[in-house]
């Protein structure tokens, strides 16, 4: 008990002094305080409101707590009462870390762990801000400590993503792999740099990275018979179990050539070229289930064969070339620019839905194609800046700026046509469907003093 009292005293000494000195400066702090104030003034309790409009962005429990502290303060939400739920959450978090450390490694380890957490900069900052993060983190940890094997979750019908909405009717469960392995990688890097001239250097670098135990979801009790029957059958006769664990792996190889001309004789130039190859078997790194579905991108295409999704990594770009430089011109004009040219990103074809493993979750990848098998259009971008500087005395400089982005008005892809039609690439397959913004020009004025 003495250790618990000591931890609470440490937390109060760290988080309470000067709690109300600073106004609710952050816009979100002010929003949350105003929503709690509307509840305190007789507004609805089940869903928060802000200026009379529904504000469903956060669970109401946090607003209830803030309103409760305001009620104890005579019906007034101040800077202190708006931040007290965060303080309470931080204290709860310290006690839970202490309990976890004590159960695993002993009381001394629990105390040290809690003390380290208490003095961590980000934890300290959130403990003194009117945000729900600390409060809800402590609450989730407390619910988990009640002997439940999992945290209750559901999947938002609006976004399709995993959420823990304490006001929702929970529809699904995510379990954790046991034993839970920590993601890690083995990296080999070798490089050489050579000075060609006093102001010019060149370097060559090779990187190999073997990425192990990447975290993701998988249906761990899907029976092989599901593939032949075309409907979910489980090995234990129960419902499908989605398990979060280290089921996936990947590799990366990259070769980089760089040239650096340091600023001399009124100009500087840097250039580098990267060739890379990245592969993995993780279909999707988020816990999204797909809008209004019970499946989607969170689980592999074929839970019975994780190699089925092995392919080029998402956002992997095989070829990247970047050239940048700056030139000092007469009359204190400065010209700079950046050229970036890349090959296209990898993408998967999409067609009619197919359930490859019988889990009831359909994939849009056509039969006979691989994940991220295809490459989209290449990109080219040229950005330039012209600056004229005016000096006033020794310490004041006024600059007039003209900047151009995508000066060549290249039609770089934002969205690519991935459609297969009747088992074959469509007429516009792989072409730009929606381009990124075209040429943009902006003018500016900068004062340095």
C-alpha cells in the first residue's frame, strides 16, 4: 500500500502544479470542454453536442467525467476541471503499469516501470492536457485487467475500421497471438564515399533488410474444408477467431548512388538515384474491415496460405531519381529547384469478387494475378523558387518569393485504373484515372530579423 501511495503522490506532484495556469489554448481542448459544458447545462448525455450540433467524434464517457468534475466545481468548467480527467487517467495508468510490472517481475520492477512512465515527456504532456487519451487508455487497461481475455471492439459501419467505442454494441473480437513475438529486422548496410574534388563527393550504398514478425490479423481457426465447401468451417466448431499477431514477413534491398557538390562558386548541387526491391506477404497493415462488411482488407486473401499474398510491398517504388540545387545570382537573387522522377507504384488488379479460402470474405483480386503485380505510370515533378533579398542593416532581411510546383504540369497519378473486365485488363488498365494537382504558382513575402 505504501508503494501505491508513493506513486499517487508522485503523479500528483508532477501533474497538478500549475494545471490551470495556461488557458485552453489547443483547439481540441476547448472543443472537449465546451461539449462537457453543454452536458452540464442540461444537454443530452448519450451523445455529446457542440454549439447545438451532434459531436459523435469521441465516446461520451470522457465528457461525463469532465462534466462531473465541473459539477463538483459548482457547475463551472475551468481550465483545471477540464484537465482533471487526464490527471486521473494518468494516475490510473501509473498504477496499472505498477501492477503489471509487479506481477511479471516483482514490486521493485513495477515501481521503476511506473516511475519511468510518469516522467516520460509525452505521457507527462498528455497528463496535463484536456484530451481523452490518458483517461480512455487507463479505462481500457482497467477493463482488460478484470480477467477478460480481450478488449471488446467493434468495426465502424461508417469507416469499416477497428474501433473501441465504449458506447457501441460490440460486434466483434480481436484476440492476440500467444506467445506474442516482437517485430524486428536484420539489416546489412555497406557503403563507400569518395571525394572526387575538394567540393564534390560521391557515395555508393547497399542496404539489405530482412523484416521478421510483422504484425497483422489472421483467421486462426479456419478449417481447410472451408476452401472446398465455400463457406466458413472452423477447426473448433466455434465462431471465426480473428487473431492479431506476428504472422508476416518481408524483405527490402536497395542500392543508392549519390553525388554532392557543396556550395562553392555560388552554386550547390545534390543528386541521388535509388533502385529498390521490397516484398512482403501482408495484404493490409491496418485493421480495416471494409465498409459495412465483416472482412475486407484486414485479413489475408487466403488464411490457409499466407504466401498467396506475397508480392511487391505497398507504396514500393523501384526507381527514384532526385536532383536539387541552389544558385546565387547577381543583385542578391537566388534560384533553387528540385526535380523528382520515379517509376510507377505497384498495384493489384481488381475484378469480380472471389472467396479464395471459404471464409465468407471476398477478394476483388482476379484469379491468376498476384498482389501488387502491376506497375502504374511513372511520375515527374519539377519545383522551382526565385527569391530576391533586401538587406536592412545587419540583421534584417526582407525576401520576395515566387514558387512554382509541378512547373511542367505533368499528369502524375493519384488514382490508377485497376479494372479487369471478363478476366482480362480493361481498355484503360494501368492508366491515370485521377491525376494529382497540376501546375501551381504562389507568391510570398518573408521577413527575417
